């Protein structure tokens, strides 16, 4: 959610970046590089051109020594401490299990003040329901958007902010 329209989040193309040898997966699902931490965003081009495979990035997983402040930072509890293992060309990468709709509640729909809307003056702060989120829950919540600010929501995921701060402190 932002004034420029629909934007891809930090997870977009992260798996492709890991497969291309550009970095490792951090547990929030972002591509992680030593130079830029979890803030590397990619655009991918689909082609049938012949390319030589790039070897995997050669540095340890970025989250091994981290206390996971990203888990506590999420205002919707979209991530759980349970790790999901993803095999990318024979190397195991890990990320936290994600409840996609809980994440979208804050990120895409801008319904949670702490994810950014309060910083642009919005009064919107709708907590997600307990249990599974339905399409009707989202529709009812969207009716509660601040009528003056609903078109100018800016969101920066608190989990990404916490991950970035932790990386900067290393």
C-alpha cells in the first residue's frame, strides 16, 4: 500500500535471487546480501537465453546468530517461529512460516497503524481477527479505512525494519 500504487514486497523474487547466487534467504523471506542486508529488491526477466549457472552465495546463513526481533515486530503475528526449509539447488534455505493473509492485512491493505499508516496521519488501525482471515473479514475491515487518508497509505513492514536494524548492529 503506497501512493504509487501496488508495489511488490521485499519477498518478491527473493528465491530467484538466491537461486542466481546473489545472496542467501533470511528468515523473514527476504534476499540477504552482506552489502545491503535484507534491503535488496530484484526485478526478474524471463528469457530463454542460454546462461551458465551461478554458484550459490558463499557465506553463512544470515540469521543464525540473530535473536529474531522480526518475530516480535510483526503487528499481526503473521510469522511463526516454525522454520520452513526450502531446497534451492541442493542447499537448504530457511524462512519462518508465514500466514500470508495476516501479512497482507497490514502490508497490502494498510489496516494496521504500526505498519506505517499512522506515520502519514491516518487514523486507520484495524486489528486482524483471531483465527483464519476470510474475504469477508477483509471486506469489513476495508470499510473502516480512514476516509481522508485511505488513498495515501504508506507501509514499511515492521519485520523488515527490525531485520535491517539487527543487521546494522552486527
